[in-house]
């Protein structure tokens, strides 16, 4: 017999992997009768899928739990039971401490155990509480329910697929190796099946994700271990897959099959997120990045040799312990040499249990603010120059959804720039050439290039 419908609200913080995990939690709870609701206050189950990467991210969870306590009391007064679960990396890092700080929480589940959510909820219903933060021996992916066709369609034409999890790099500032465990790759066949299913139900763009996605080494159907480049070749053969991306890569794991995939696979987009963190060799060594600034420049050159139109984005940390003005200048110099299409920059945040949190030579808050502003200023100017360069050119856009402005449809270029055109929503899911006329903040504005409209109509009629 079908279980009665229950409302599930899930809020995800942090990285793309959490977005993927949240969708898989929804899929896994669907057979239990859970349907998603956008409103936390009338949900029977609220899951906070948390991020522990910086202090601010962790603290957001506790303020949200404070708000949810009131919603749970209100639900109880109305005769309803609201259960609250904390999932993700804060759950993994803090375990029972979460319940001590926020007794309103019923379930705590780490990122490797969320396939056990139905059992954990049953335990919480019977015993009041359930906590699981071990790294189970089984592979959770083998136990997660597949999304229904309607859910895939509702999620749009772009999808994330986790191919690799965990990290063995142990950068001294980072909690990921402790919260996500060591590097594990999913088998090729499981990824091919998942991508086929997504493509069959209208997904056109797949982003392969992993904490160190290019450390991917999965069991291949030929009994060998396949690197990421070989996996990409295979996925590009799946009918319906028009664009492939991957994120996040580590500069040390860029092996030749990935470079040649950029040369040989047209579906692989020429936009690579390649975090460097700092341009100073002294700081890179203190961060345990195991590469120098020159190593990074050489890796960037290898990519650009096979595809001159390839663009990079990156991550930077300012104010790592001991960072001097000279170290910071080396970061600015590296940014100038590489030239980024986009980048994220963060103030260093000490994380409990990491080696850098014990380092004494801290950088003052004022210096961090000042450096962040200078770095972001430089990155912004590079990003605007990159976007402006698109004006007057014709670029391929994969159309995703109707825009907020009536009559407009929005899509993304190869470099993930949003692009708007006036057109019928029938073009959603297609890659069409767009003549770019202008730029509004970060969005490109243009019109379908001559012939594109004809192609769109033709596609509809066949
Ligand atoms: N694996 C990726 C790599 O090696 O670059 C990064 C994954 S991490 C989830 C995303 C970004 O968060 C990092 O690239 C780094 O810039 C930032 N980050 C990680 N720990 C941090 C910390 N303690 N303080 C500030 N930023 C941090
Ligand atoms: Fe964290 Fe470094 Fe691993 Fe990236 S490579 S997840 S920054 S430890």
C-alpha cells in the first residue's frame, strides 16, 4: 500500500555536491511518500544539508535551527509533528554536538550515510533521536533511489552527476578530507546508466562533480581503471548529451587524457574551474598544495595549447596565516598572468581540527578585508573584459528557461555566461547561435543569429 503523502522541505548550503546530494535525498524519500514543499513551516520533515567549509557557512545552520525551533513549536500547537534533520558536512564534523547545541534536531546524518535516511527517520520516530556519522562500508550510490522521470524534467536541462567523492590531499586549511573521507570513484557503468537516464528525460548538459573530480579513477567495463578523460569520451557518445563539464579540478591531477578530451570531444566545454588558492610558493607550501605557481602556469598552458579558446575560473584564499604583502602581490601577479573569466575569493577562515588552525602568524581582519577588495577588484575587471569581448560576436547558447522579462528566454554560453534573447520558449533545450549586442551587468543580451530561428522551427517539426 502507498504511504500517505508527507511534506519535505530541504535546504542546501555550500557546494554543487550538496545540491546533488539534496536531490538524491528527495529521490530516496519519495518512495516513503515524501513530496517536496518550498515552505519549511508546513513541512513534516525539514532537512538542512549543511556546509562546514568556512565558519560563516557552519554558523548559518545554527541560526536557521533557531528559526525552525519556533516553526516546530507552532506545528506542535497545531497538532502536527515536524521532524528536523541535519545532513552534510556540519553533521559529519559535529555529530552529537549539534543536538547539544540545538535539541530541536531529531536526525543527524553525515554525507556518506544519507541513503539510510528512511531507516534513521523510523528510528527517530521510535526512539526520539537518530544519529549516523560513520563512513559505512557499502557504496551509498548503490542504495539511492533513482529520480522519477517527472522529477528529472522538473529540475531542468542541466544536471550534476557525482562521479568522485572525498579527498586525500589534506590542504592544511581544509575540512573536506575529514568530512567527506578519502577519495572514492564511482564505476563507469553506474555513471553511464545515470547519464543515459537523465538524457532520456531531457537533460542536455551534464556537470560531473567531485571534490577532486580529476582524481577520478573508476572501474571501467573493460576491467581497467578509467581516468576522467576516458569517462568523458564515453559520456559524449550518449545520445542527447550536448554539453559536458566537470568541477572541481586540482592542478596536480591534470593527466593527459583530460587534456586530449578537451582537444577531441566537442561536447566538453572549454571552461575549466582550476583552483590555485595563492600565487606565492611559500604560502602554497604552507597550505600543503603540493604545487608551485609555476606548476600551475604550466598546467594552464597545457590546456590552452589544445584549445586556444579555453578560459579558466579559480578559487583564492586571502589572509592565510603568515601571508605577507609580498605573498599577496605574487597572487595578484598570477591572476594577471593567467587572466580569468571568473573567480571566487574568500577570506581565510580557521577550521577546527585542521593544521592551519594551529598556525600562529594570523593576518589581521583589516588586512584581510583590504586584500580581498584588491583581489576582487582585479578579478572583476578581468571578468568584465572577458564578457565585453563577447559583444559583436556570435556564440552558441544552450537555452535553459524563460527569463523574468516576458518574452525572453535565457541560456548559457560555453563559459556559463547567462545570455538573453527574445524568442519562443520552444527553444529551451537547444544549442543555438546568438549574436551578442550588449551586456547588462553579468548577462549577455543578443538575438538568435540568422538561420538559428529556422533551425529551431525545423527541430520542432521533426
Ligand atoms: N578541491 C577543491 C580544490 O582543491 O581547490 C576545493 C574544494 S573547497 C570545497 C572550495 C573552496 O573553498 C576552496 O578552493 C578554497 O578556496 C575555499 N576554502 C576551503 N577551506 C577554506 C578555509 N578554511 N577558509 C577559506 N576558504 C576556504
Ligand atoms: Fe580541500 Fe585541498 Fe582537498 Fe580541495 S584539494 S578538497 S582544498 S583538501
